């Protein structure tokens, strides 16, 4: 859209086209596009009045540590309209985690909840706005210039999103306005477009995450639709919200669909008016996917993305049909290759057309500028960026993610992809969840260890699970050790945090 240069222009455009239309619903409160636009103006004016100086890294940064509430949207777009940089942060972070993001980003302002302010204590930026306290003053503002014009846009840095990563401390992915906007332009080129201005989207994925931020809130703003905010996901409560507010599309993550898939007729009734189910951030259990589709009569469209890609790269919406376990094909405007260890393209088999697993390398206008602050690991001069994820293509060209390159296990020189072993373990009727790691072994270099969460009441043994694997996997892929744990650590979007397990 040529009329949009700054990401906050989306709010102005929606307010101009239909100011009285609902923009956001939160519990029983409704915020129209005109009201949101005025709040964005107030935030932009209030922040501009602070006179924050630029530093050696550029425009001042504003950390936003809020749950899925209307204030998040007003502050985010207000920061961008003022020409500043937004740093969304998980409000459930510990003091150590908050301290890392605040220190690394050099945030000059912190907008957060009371628990966040308590956690950071003396280490907080000098300017603070607290939800339920003085944040209301910023949102209301004083005399605000009518329809404040946005400052900056295009290649200017808009959002600094800290990725969880597989090792080490989180790194800030530098996303300019161009990348955030491009991802919506790319998705809108799908036939048919997945979202329109008539849609009501459920926003239950955390807004501090790239998926919830841009695929959720960003999509609502881009199309001028309506978003229904959910602060804390509860399966039964969320179905009531879907039914009550006439939700037509759901931007979800695997734990949501797994929980819903077990709710039978209640799920079918609530989803009768929903036309689009999208799942991302992590692989969805095939059994849960099947149960959900059978109950609702709708497929779950899965995709693949990265914070660095703002975030969507592929979707089954780009394929003729949604194949179980597939991430579909690249969306329009995203190019993708699978490469081997030497960086050479993986060639499809002459007989069946499938490919061996290869690392996903991609490019598109939706990609980031590198990691904060110097732009390290940015796309190369031709725009290509190595994702670190391994996938293969079937005979139709549909993609299937195998695993993270860094999580590859080498047993006597043979490749073992943890996701494959985890899928076999989770297919056992007495296993609720499993995570597989490579551990040192004196003879084979590494061996496979599984951490397993049993289903309630299960007494399945390690020996039984190893035997189950031996019946479904080559012997070198089978776990040699199984440890039972009460639960596995997860990120906010449902991914198992293997760095914590290690």
C-alpha cells in the first residue's frame, strides 16, 4: 500500500475509512478506530514532549511490557507515530530477563504492569508509565494536535523484538517499518486473501511476540478489521469469547488447538461461525490437528515463520490443500531454497520428486536488518538469510520442517532429527509430551536422550518406550535413555525451551 510508510499509518487509514467501526474488544469494552487513533496521537505527543535524545544507536527506544490489553496497541502505535522504536517485552519475565532486555536495548522509557515495575526496581529506565496508574495520563494526554503526522517510516527501525534463541541470551531482531508492512502485502496476495476488513480476529497469542504482534494485531490494523483481545488463554473461556463476539478468524499456537481439540461438541458449537484457523510458532501435534478438523469441519492452516521475517514465510494457505504436518509453500514475495552443508541447493529426486532435508534459506522484503545494535547476521548482499531450520519438500513441492540445524544429533556420523523421534514418542498413547536431546557418548559421539511427560495415570516404563521407538525408527535414532518429568518448560508461544533443558 503506497499510502502507508509508517506502520502507525495503518491506524490512521482505518480511522479515516471507518472511525466508528470497532477496532479492539477487551472483555465488555469496545475501542473504535477513531478512539484508538486519538489515543495513538496522545501517546505520540506525550512521548515527543519528553524530548528524548538520540544516542549512539539512533532513535530512543521504548520498552512495552504489557499483556494483551488495548493499552498495548495505543502505546505501540504511539511510539511508532512519534518516530521512536518499540521494544515489546514479555511482562511475565523475571527480573533477570527484564534486566537483560532493558540493558541491551538501552530503553529510555518503560511502559509496564505493576509486577514488571516491582521486578526491575532500581534498574528501570528513568521514565516509567505503569498500567493502572500514570499510564492513563499518557493515553489521555493534554492538548493534542489534530491528527498528528507520523515521523519516519520505511527503512527506519520500528520494532526491536528479542528472540528466545536456542543458545545464549536473547538477541534483538531489528525490524523496520518496511518489513512489518511487507508481510501483510505478501499475505494479501494469496488467492483468496486470508483476512479482510470484515473479519473479527481472536488475539490470544501474546502481542509481545512477532506472531501475535504482526500476524495478529498488525493484520487487524492493516485490514481495518476488529481484534478481540484475550489476556490469558483458557480453553473454555476462549470458546465463549469466540461465540459471543462473532470471531471469524483465529491466529493461534499449538497449545490452543490441542486444548480445543479435546472439547467435542462445545468446540463445534463455538466454531460454527469461524472460517479461518491458522496455527504457527511450533509444530501442531497431528492427532490434535485431526481431532480438531473432524470436530469443526475446518482444516488448521499451518505456517512457518521467524521473528526475523516479520514473521510469516510459508503457509498451507499457499498450497492447494493443507497436508497434515506440512508448513505449505512460500507466500507470495518470499523466495526459499533448501541447501546442503556445502551451501548447494538440494536437488529433487529424479524418481519421486522429493528432496533430502536441507537448511531453509529465504529472502523477501519482510526480512529484518540484522541483530541489535550493529546489524549482525543480516541478510547477505543478495537478500538471502539462512534460517537454521531444516526441511524437505515432497513430490508436490510442499514443505515439511524436520528440525533446527543446531539441534541435529550426530550418532556415529548419522543425522538424527529430534522432531522425528519426538513425533514417534508422542504417538504412544501413554505419552503426553516428549523432548529429545543429544548427549555425549564415549563410542558414538552422541546418543539420544528423551525427556517424557506421561499422561495422567500412566505407568509406562522407559523400556516400553524404547521398544516402541525401535519398532518405528532405525536403531541409531532410538533413545538410549528416557527420563520422566512432570512437565516441560515452554515459551510463551508453546515451544519447548530446550536451552533450559540442556
